[in-house]
C-alpha cells in the first residue's frame, strides 16, 4: 500500500515560539536536520517534502512536526519506519530506502509555518511510548499535548537529564509572509547564530526573514549564550547589536589516588589525572572513573581557582596465589600479572585464573571473587610423550631416517613419540641398516650405528697349500692365503708367491657370483 502523509498547515502560529524552540547547546554530541530546500523556503500544497538527518554518534532519534495550531505529529519513527536507532555519521532520508515505496511526505492545508524538530539521545526516548503504541491505527500519530506542553513537560525534562542533541528546521506552506531583514552584529564577532532553532551562520550576518517574531540565539565559546525575541517588519531592517559577555573562567586542578583516572566535566571527557583545566564560573558536574574503582561523582560550584583531590575506592580484593613448585606464571583473564608466590588486587566478580610452568600441566579455574582470599596450587608434572634415543657411529656422515623421514646427518639425539619406530642409516658405499625400536615415553635408548661396506658382485676366495702365501690381484697385494675379496666382473691377473715355492700366475675372467681358487704350491728343489 502506498500512503501519502499530508503535512497540514493551518495558518498563523498558535503557540509561544520561545517555549517551543530548543536552542542547541554547543557540545560534542550533535544532530542535524535539513530539507530538500533551505530553511524558511516555500512549499505549495501537493509538493513532496524530503527530510534528511544525521548524528555524529549512534543514537535513538525522534522527528516530529509542530503545526501552526500547536498540534504535534510524529514523523519518525512511524508505522513503516519503526526502528529509530541510527548509526553515527550516516545520512538518512525520509522516507528511508527500505520504505520509499510505502509513503511520501506531501504538503497540504492552509498557509502557515511548519517546524520539524529532531531529538537524538543515546538512550531510547520515553516520550515516544504514548504514540508508537498507536501505529496499528495511525501511521503517523499525534501527541495528546499541544506544542508548549509537549516540549515543556515531555521533551525538556528528558533531555535535561540525559545526553542528547537537538536541532530543527522550518518552512512555509503556500504563501510566505512578506519579508524583512535582520542584521546581526556582535562584539566580538564570529558568534554562531541560530534563528528559530536553525543555524544561519556567524556574526556579522544579514539575513532575509519572514515578517513576525523570531527567536535569535547567539553563541561563541567562552561567552554566555544569549537568546532574544526579535520582531521583523515587512520591508524593514531590524538591527540586533549585542556585546557578548565573557564567561569568567577559573583553574580546576584535579588529582586522584590512584592517578590515571578519567575525568569528565558535565559529561564530557577532559583527560586523565593529574589534570589542570579551565572552567567557566558556575555549577559543574565532576566525574572521575578508573577501571576496578568506584566511579566518583560530585557537583562543584566554581567561583575561583579550585583544587580537587579524589581518593578512589577500590572495588576489588587482595588475592594471594602460591604454587608448588613456585616461580610459575600467573594470568588473570588472559593478562600476565606475575610469578608465584604472588599477591594481586582483583575486582569483584568472576575471573579466569591460569597458572603455567614449563614441564607441568597448565592449571585453570573460574573463580568468583567476593572477598580477599588465597589460592594454593599443587602443579602436576607433565608425563613426557617422548623417549630419547642417543646415537653412536662407527662411520662419519651417516644419513638417518626415522619412519622414512630424513632427520639429518649423524644426529646425536632423537626425540621420538612413544610407539614403534624404524630408524634407517645410509652412507654411500655401505649397506643400509634398519633398526626397529619400541619407544616408551620418558625412557632413554642408546643405539650404535655400524655400517658394513657394500660388497661387489664377484666374490673370489683363494686358498693355498701350504697357506700364508702372498696374493696379488692386478699387481696389488690383497693379503695372505686364505683370503676372500669382492670384485667387479672382468679379467684379472692373479699372482701367488711364497718363499721356497714356485709362484703361480694366471689370467682369468670372473663373472658375477662366488668363485674359489685352490692351489697346491710346489716346493723349489735345491
């Protein structure tokens, strides 16, 4: 369903403008509202009004239309845009993107001035309850009270007790009153000028306004906020010349025990103690806060230089933590606080306490701290999951593999998890050796790595009678008979020599396999 909400104007204003306009107080929390035309612009019946607004902090927002006869109609939230929580620094439009097919804001009715006022707060706005319950009957319900009572009884009491921001804009329907001029000059210049709650610029300022009464507010930092009702006559120029009164300021020195506490003046953060600031004379709310300490609050009447010392009350308790063995690391809520034995202050409530020491199982507990106390922990030694193997070698530069994974060249120590493992030792020119070990956690093992040279494919065994003859292969003496040697396949010269006996010489081809040569040596006759 597509709804046309008509913004009805009924002629001359029927309320006290001074009681309806809420002059924005300069502060960090801000809200702004504007239309698709400048403030004081003219809209004719049937024309659409587009509303834009933005806050500089996450907030709950209400926008209402103050009509000339004093009736107040809620514009936002409404039946279609029920969620009035908005995000910081995001520009919103009415209707919103999700409801632009459901309704439009159209001008209707007699000539007159309309005021759109916006209130933003970091808490939900209680004065909305009386009308939001009527969304099932009315998409844009009216408040029961007329403008003056609504602002004075419902809106102002709320905003005076809470952090809020307010702004407004206005427009004319069908006919704009004849225009006059307002010239504003201030001493000093540069004051911010709000007319009927809308910001117009800084002084000096000359602006065209509709004839009639207007509420003009002037503000400059360090000076007293000034608000005046000004009557504008058609075709004439009204002059507002104001000498702003400086706000007398005094020094406030603030310190605390412990130091480093946050200081808030009238709800605005100013810094950390120790702190020196300038404040205008008058009543101010001082708040001092620090984590784990009770928040301190006091109303100060600043009439001269003031020194303030605040003793913060600690909200926590003394906790004594010991462990066996000692010198264990202690963590509270994930933060390292020291080693046992330890005394530490802990705030009231549930905390996770962890105690850690190398070689021992971590200890962790959720403890509800309701008073001072102690914790004594007997740490449990960690049973190792590994065994240690010490290696000794008869050859150097031996490659070691464990379960097929290379562990290095001649490592002296291996740490292996409990279970069965296969250790393989390899070296070029030597036969690989594999050792099967069953490892128990926490045990030590000693392993001697002995590699045998890799044999060639020809095995030649030579014996003589009598024995102890010198044996030469290709001119190289290989030993005395009986002797065994490994060779590659091929032709070889074999020479056997023994003193007092005839030598034996032969050339023969040897293929792969085992070969045996036996010789009966003949003695040399004299």
